C-alpha cells in the first residue's frame, strides 16, 4: 500500500501516550476519513502542532501504518456503525472531524457515507459529549454550468441535506466547503469566507486551514467556503472570528 500522505516523522503522540500534564494542553481530535487525502494531511498538520489525533479506518493495514506514526486509530465502517458504537470510541475527544466521502460515487455509497454516516457521527458526538464537530463538505453550486451525471447531482443534493443536519445540531459545529480539490503543493494562501468562487484548492491548503480553524475556538456555528487565494491561512482564519 502506498504511504498515507501528510504523515512524515511526526512529533505528535497517540492518545495512549499522553501524560496527565499533556491532557491539559493537547487538543484531542478524532478524524473520520483519516486514511483519505485530506484526512491524512490534516492528521499530519495536527500532530505537527502536538495534538493527539485518532480516527477511523476500514482496514488493518491502514491501522498498522498509522500506528507506526503515533496515530492510533480504530477500525470501523461508518456506513455500518451505530451512534453508540462510534460514541464508545470518542471518550475524551474534543473535536470530531468528518472528512470521509464518496466523492460522487454510487448513490448507495453516497447515501451511507456522505449522508447517514454524518448523522451517525453527529449522534455519537452528542452521546459522547464531544463539543466540536467539523464537516468537510462541498460548494453547493459547484459546476452548475457543467452537465453533471445523476450520481454527481445526487452527491451534491446529499451533501446539502447533510449540511442542514449539521447546522441544526446543538454542537459547536463548523462546515468547510472547499472548491475542487487538487494534489499540487499548497501555497499557504487562500480565500476563506461565507461565499467564495468555485476554483481549485490544493488539499494541503484545505488541511492547513482546517487545522487552523480547529485551533480557533472563537469560530463556530459557521459555514465557510474555501478557494485558492492570496491571504495567508492564519490571517484568513482570524478574519472569520465574529
Ligand atoms: N473531490 C473534490 O474535488 C472535492 C471537493 C470538495 C469537497 N470534497 C469532499 O472532501 C472530502 C475529502 O476528500 P478526499 O479527497 O480526502 O477524499 P478521499 O481521499 O477519497 O478520502 C475519503 C476518505 O473517506 C473514507 N471512507 C469512505 N467510505 C468510508 C466508510 N464507509 N467508513 C469509513 N471511512 C470511509 C476513506 O477510507 P478508505 O481509505 O478506507 O477508502 C477515506 O479515508 C470528501 O468528503 C469529499 O466529498 C471533495
């Protein structure tokens, strides 16, 4: 299996390696989609800051690779989990990030992962007392000028309905809508705000922005759109504090 991106030799620790002193100052984050492109880059960003990161993977080989990098993950398929079973993995977690997605695949997978899975995660966060919930979503008007096939139309519709469920929750939620994700290196400069153009954004910049947002407790209950831009990520995030 190719190595997971974004996780070079990390200074971070697994949850089980934290001392009681660490417990006071380290942010504990659980990432659903941690084996994915954005998820693994986010794990790298957070562990580089010293945060304790864990998450959900579907395969043992993914668990073993992440464990070798001090990210101790749990195995599960969000499409088949109950809120109770997921909640049992979330003890002490301060922020749950949901970046799993079908990326517009088959309808039933989209329904399970981009739809129902997020609702399960919301319920699990509530049951486990996880205060913050961040969802990586998508620009709802993405590619309106292009002809989308039925699966893609369905994907955008499900993502939008999922956003409604997140925004109606009592959690301290955040929805980040990136534009088209690309794999070129990040520039560290973005356009972030309630309404942005739909261009492209390197996944590295999405992960860095998300990490910065998670470290800004004054940003919550907001939908933010993200595109490539000119503003350094730290400044772009600070500008969204209300
Ligand atoms: N593509 C775009 O241009 C675009 C634009 C805006 C927003 N987005 C959204 O951005 C998010 C992240 O994108 P990405 O590029 O990082 O996606 P990705 O690389 O395809 O990663 C998807 C992640 O979801 C996990 N996953 C899928 N089904 C799962 C299940 N049933 N149970 C547990 N985990 C499951 C995958 O696990 P495995 O490793 O096991 O497959 C993987 O970790 C997605 O939600 C996507 O919809 C995409």
